[in-house]
């Protein structure tokens, strides 16, 4: 699990998650005490690496005591 100070962002890949959707979801997740629902990310060109995003969300949920 990465700590907030260790997080350095996501790689941008050829086909990945929509960057704006990921950024909005992570912001909402960091501000909420409860989960904000499943992430509805579209796959786009020049998006965030899907595996990195999924791992980060799992880490954040685990930090909140929520299994994902």
C-alpha cells in the first residue's frame, strides 16, 4: 500500500482511463467518509494507466477500512 506522500501520479498510456474522470473520482473519494460508488471511467486515448489507477483506488479504500 502506498502512503499519500509516496504517491507520484499515474503514467499516461496509449489507451487508458479518462484522466478528468479519474481526477474527479479520486477527489470525491478523498473528501468522502463513505465510498462514492464504483468508478465509471471511460477508456480513451492518452489516458491514465488502468492498473495503476485500480491499485491506487484499492489502496485508498483500504486506508478507509473498505474492501474493494
